[in-house]
C-alpha cells in the first residue's frame, strides 16, 4: 500500500528517515517541523495547537499519519502528552501510528510484551504513558508503537551524547546497569511504514533483539566512530537516579511475525559505518 502520508516531527532523527523511505517507496508525503526546519520539513506545525492540526489535515487529506513529534525536551508534557491527544482528536477516521517508548515501564518485570501495562517511574515515562492512554481512548484503531533506544545514523541521542562525553563538551556518564533493546533507525522507519500500510491496531513493540547496557552501546559507538573508549565514562544509574528504570526489554516477537523488515541486533549494525541520509537499505535484509 502507498497513499498520502503525514509525518509529524519529520526533521527529527526518526521522522526524517520515515519521510525519506516513504518518499522513495512511492508515498505522497508531507512532513512537519516545529523548532528547526531541515530536510523533511514541509510545513511548520505546533502539535500543542489543535486547530492548526485540524487545518493541516483538511489541507493534506492524509490516508495515514505517523506521529513521531514529541516536543523539544523530555519534560515537555504539553507536547508529549497533550500534543499526542490533539493529533488523535484531529485524526478521526484516519489511520494513526503513534510512537511511544519503553520509558513507560519501571523495569521491575524486565521483559515486556504488548499486554504489559504502563508503570512509569519518572516524568518522561509518565508523559509517554499519558499519551498512550489518551490516544487509545480517543482513537481506538490507532497503533501504539513502543520502541527502545534509536540510533545508527550518527544523529541518535545516544550517539550524540557519546561524542559529547568523549570530547568533554558535557559532563556525565553512560550507565552500566541500564539495559535496553536498541533498534537501528532505518529498521524502525521501514517497520513503521509496513505498519502504516497494514491493519494492526493497539500496542505493538518494535525494538532490536539484543539487550545491551547504555555504556556497552557507547563503546560500540566509540569503536565505530574511532573514539578512544577510555574517554567514555561509566557509572551506575541506581547510584545517581534511583527512580530511573534499569532493565527494560521489549519483546518484539509479534512484530517479527508480522513484518518483512529484519530488526538487527546492535552488535551487528554498529559494526558497520553510520548510515547517512539518502541511504535506502533493503528492509528485507
């Protein structure tokens, strides 16, 4: 299936790749931007402004919306939670794919499938959980995609942080006791387009298959990009932020059974160079 697609947050790391892959695949795509216009940004949109969203949808008449916009920082409740609700209200009668996060979980159960209920322990996770609740209530046919750490093109937040720590531009550390299931941004973008063209509704986990600590992932970034591993500081999250979730492993068996795209492990995709904008890898690899 192809058709008319609206990508919110299309200048972000994930949104841009969705925009590029959709355009290459024959979709007619409109991408929104808010703070920084870049490739993929066709229309400026503030998702906190519900009338503006409605006007844009009347103008573009999308068959599908992939909502990747999430605010300027992780404490931006008005964009993360209220903005998602605004999009869901405006999207009545339109297929909606909403991006969520493993941050909605506490880590106490470690393994989480689509039946797991949110149990956030910090503000960002609470905002993402509120967004899920609002979208599910307003738009019952929406797909709520939960994912994990996104990287692979050099623009992911974890990649940028690793470089900033190695250079001394920022102070801090990567945690040895926070375990996640990283996913390559291109794999996730391809998966979202498959979901957009499908009929699934409700929660769907799309994450990589390899559990790895944030510090181990930083060492993979360092090895790929030629950084000195000794410059990547390590610490324990439990010593500094006792409320942050530690071991959160999304189970993506359902997505793997539904989709053509292969969700590669971090150890595999970080062994090669960072993909750059314009690369269009075969989603069936």
